[in-house]
C-alpha cells in the first residue's frame, strides 16, 4: 500500500491531571497536552504525529504544523520517506520558519509532530509496528531518513552507514528483547507536590507491580526536604533498588554541585536536569565535580547539535532524548547514533507516555547495539490512547499494532 497524502490537519489535545500528578520543582500546574498532526490520505489510513507540551502554545504549534507541512501534500508516503532526511532539512530550513528557531521552540515541535506523523503513516501503510518498520530498513534506507547536517565533524553519512552495518551480524541475538520485553522504571512515585506519605505508598505500589527502578523529583528551596524524601524512597524501595533524582533545571551551577554532594549518600543512579538545559559548560563542570555520581539530561535539549556539544564535552552519562521534544523520530535516531559514537547510553524521556519510545528503544538496542537499561513509565494518560503501552511486572510488552502507537481514543 502506498497512500497519497491529500490533506493535513492539526489539533490540540489536553488532559487534566489529578492533584499532584506531573508536578516538579519548576512546572507546578501541568496539563499534559499534545499538538497532533493528522496526515489524511486517499486510503483508509491516517498518519498521526504527536508532540508534548504541558498546556500552553498548542494552538500556535498547530498553526505552524499546517503551514510547514505543505510540502507533503499530494505526495505518496513511500516517495516522501525514500529521502526523508532531505525533506526534514527542507522544512526545517524554510527561510521564514527557520528564523523562529532554528531547530528549537515551537517551530521545531511542529516539525517533530509532522515527522512523527510521517513515520506513523509509513508503518501503517506497510501494516507493521514502527519498531518492525525501522528494523526492516537497510542501513542506506535508515540513513536516508536522517538530517546529518552540522554533524559532519563527528558523524558523517559514511560513519552512520558503517555503524548500522557493523551491528547487523549480532542483531538476531539481540532480538530476544522482542519476546522478553523492555524493562521500565516508574517515574510517577515521587512527583514534587506529593506528600511524604504519598511517596512512601507509591514506592510500595511500584515494588508490588514489579518495578525495581523509580524516580523522585527534587529541587526544593529546602534541601533538607529533598534529602529526607530521597532517603525515604531509598528505605522504602530497598538497597537493591535503582533510584534516580530529577531536579528539573532548578539549580544554579554552585547550588547543583552542593546539592548533588548532599544527596550522594543515598546512592542515586543519576541526577537528572540539574541546571539550565543549554549550559554545556556548567554540566561539564558539574559532571567532573560530583563524579562518580552521574548526570542525565535531554528532556529540554532541543536538537542534535546541542546533544553533540554535550557529548563532546563529556557533560552527561545518560542521553534522555525525547521523540516528542526534538525533531521527531528522525532526529531521535540521529541523536541515538551520536550517543553510540560517544559510548553513552540512551534512556529516553517519555513525553509521549512511552507510546512511541517503546518502539524506539527496541530499534536502539537491536539495530544500534545500545545496552538495555530501562524506559521511563508514566501511566497517567493510558486511557486516552487507542493502543496504550502495556507494562506488566515492570516490563514493556512489545507492541504489535501497525504504526507508532500514537492514535487517541475517539
């Protein structure tokens, strides 16, 4: 099947949360939201693409989607995807829209929504889940979906092709992950506005549900609150549990160094987003100052060039690239290849609630040889997705429905 894109529409979807859910030290009243691209076709299938916000800017992103996606009209999806890297670059480099970025902010989120819709339509047209679509592509076909501009100094087209080709012989061994499922971690146990008692109870529920890894939000003006709650989670989860701490950019560099050293005693697996997400040198300085404690970042790193800089500076130990925050599936793969080149694992942030990322981590492991760590799990919007991610005993089950798992319940 090779449907032609006949119409493009964009809508916003907002999902209010229960008290305390989704809160962190910076974002205190979130409304989980998406700017959604629909690629309508001359067949009975529609491509759906999503990007994540927490309640504002959705209409503006939707307006940008409508304008930026015009080059896709009246084109067959196979023709679009045969050289999608060039299409991606052409849309991103539109002279007027590029001024609004470049490669960041609402204009880049609009591109991400468009990109994700293209990949979703492509997988549906081939009647396979996204992970299978990506794994069935040859190295040349994968690289043709990528925009590698500005990366030539660290990742050329030839190097990208060689990376994929090098991992081909071992792919069959790594495909066992499709049967066992991909491990998850519970990020909903310790939202910032939850009481200590709620956090303690949530840890117990997470452990009972099979999770051995979980995350607590920190970044309080009172460091004693963060310390108390971090040790509360450690005690409730047990010494063998993996516990991450997430400051959501709330600290300056001096405060980040001090706070991380204060929290080091409870053995966090990483400290996430400790300071401003654009400050490469601050993260580099912090990483050196608090070693062997590790830094994780990526939720608010907007594009492949910024990731390149963080990796070159050895400023992070974990790359948390998010397919709904960078330029979509194409740029996610590019960043994953950069991380592989620098020997840094990818553990995505899941603004999509894990819907698309459950496909992407399978591709990362099988096709790129990334190690299996775990994938963030946030359950709050499960009922709104037509095919919600299935997590059983703390493990993501491999999705089987065609597409990228991005469709919503009508």
